[in-house]
């Protein structure tokens, strides 16, 4: 039955990819008489959930060198060293996904489906956040209404729009009388569960409300209220696991093994786990990567390049692994998890001076991530029991919460938001070698493709160390 369901989903996905291309606004895609002009609402659901899983991964891949999960095997790589790079690919991917989700939303309104409308608003809010948290001001208000050169909305207004979309989603997903139900096989994230999508709407709301921790209007109680309506276990996690081939992270590992180099783990991340930085071996590393040929865990410093001879590897450093539950061939692309939410809870509770709740959430987050990575329970408990981790309520700090959350958000785009909110204050977190400037990166330059298509509206470039509005 499992294989049948997977085959059915792949058939639905193939139909969606062939027939349901992006809408005709912003990208100047005219109606094609060979395309289905009024597809079933659940086919649009398949497209929206599939593309959102892939955009989550693509943006994570774009920023993973900045969070120092990954490092380039090439010395002074532009991505490692904060040089301006062209992000046209990921920009277009996200906007094409949002165009499809916008069409999905309009169809949901037309067929009076509160469930599909709620999901569409959740996914619009998520994808809008992905692009805005990397570039700053982005097109939204005019992006999907037939305007070929849409204006850019301000950073703060885009944030508020995402919050508004989530509020609307929560209203719709609370309804129980939808004219059309979510299709279980076509929903590639939550299997057609309205209740699961409602929890995810609250999860994204908690993320957004917590992201403004540097601003005077930050309200930790609002964060905690959203969390109270969100996930209660790892079973609630939002992930997408339907692929034409394999999980894209697994493909990176497979390609690396075939000498198409990529997926090298940063020295910073490996040292965070192998005991060098904190004096405590974290067993999660065994479930994330493989031992080197020398029987140790070693990463590559950002900007330095590989340790092996020339441009090749002799496997004397660590990489993304197909042996990991996080990045194997059939692993889901995790968009938001219960473990991450427990660290949001720990942070908000600590900022609200509720130390008992903060400490309980901190320990629960570690345990949940250990379980997610299938760590041996005895090793997991030994790590949690160590006094470096179990510091007691009175000694819990924001630094400890961010330290543990950094492991939990491995290969997730949200990690860069945390790094910036925390001012990169992870222990021994160093600037890349040969960095373009003497401070950490805070944003990405607008893509070449956008400059050529919509250059009159693209904001003036600022140095890449300029914080976004919520980051100062």
C-alpha cells in the first residue's frame, strides 16, 4: 500500500509538473491552449505543496554557507567569502511557486473551499518570508495581478502581509464545513489533514512573531500563545517527501561521491558537534555525516577550500551523507519541526522570565531532535544529562538555546534568520577566510535576472552587511 500511494503521488506530481505551469503575471507567460485552464483544485494543491518543499530546500542551500553548515571545497569561493553572487535561479523558483499558489488561492475562493484557501495562505506566507528574509524589500502587492513590472514592497510591510496571511489562514482552517476537502494523496506535506495545517499555520506565526526579538514591539507572550496551538510531537512536523528522483540533499551526496564536488560540511558545524568547541561529543553527528578515512569527524573551513590534494577529495573531511535520516534518498525536506518550535518556546519563555517553561522546552527540543535523527536513546540521554547541557533552570541562557537550536535547524533556511538575530554569537564562529568585508553577511544582492526584467523598481543596492529591518 505504501508503494502504491507513492506511485499515485508521483503520477499526480507528474501531471502537475506537465500541465500546471506558473501563471501569466510578472513572468509574462501567456495562456497556452495546450494547458489545462481550469485544473481540479487538488491538482493545484499537489503543485503548491510540492513546490513549497523544493523552495524550502533551495533557499536553505543558498544560505547554508552563511550559516556555516556547508563550505565550498574551492578556496575563496564567492559564496563562502561574501562576494556578490547571482541568485536568479532561487528567486525565480520562489516567485513561480508563489504564482502557482496565488492561482491555487483564487481557485479555492471560486469553489468555496475554506481548507484549500487556508493552505494557500499558509504557503504564500511561507514563501513570501523565504524571499524577503534573504533580499529585504520584494514585490508582492503587484506581483500576481497582471503587472509586468511590480513595485517593491517595504521589508516591514511584507512581514506584516505574511502575518496577515497566516491570520486569514487560521480563520479558514478552523472552519469545518469546507465545500471541498483537501485530497490526502495530493497534499504532499500533511496528507490532507486540515488539523495539521492549522497547527502549521500557528507554527509559522510563532516563527514570525519571534523573529522580531530585536524590536521594541516584540511580545514573547504572543509567541507562546501561537505555540500553544501548534505542534505537540515530532508526528506534527511539516515535510515534503515526494520526488521525481531522490531527495535533493541526497543527490548532492551522490554527486559528491561521483567526484562532482559539493555538500562539504563546514568546520564550524562539525566542531560544534564533535566535542572540539564545547568539550562534549554530540551523538547527533553520527546520524548527520560519516567518519572520514581517518576515523574522525573533520570539517572544511569556509573560504579555505578542501583539505585533500588539488581539487579532489580523498574523503578526509565530512560531507552531507546518504546514510543520514535527514538527507537519505527518501528523507523528507523538513520545513518546520516540533523540535525547532520547542527552542522558539524556550527563547520566548526565557525572554518572558518564565524559566521553568523555558528550561523544560529547551530539554524537550534537544530530545525531540535526537529522536528525529534516530540517535541511540542511551547516547541521547547521556548527552542531555551532561552538566554542559543540563545546566538547571537558573543557568539557562539565550546562548545555550541558540547553540542547541543551531543543530536542530541543520540545512533549514530559518537558521540564517537565527544566526543574524543572535548576531552570529555562536562559540568560535569565525568569519570565512578571505571574506570580502570584516563583518558577517546580513543579506543577499538582488538577482541579475530581476535587474534585467524589473530594474526600474529594484531598490538601490546596499552593502551585504546591512541588516534587514528586523535585524537591527
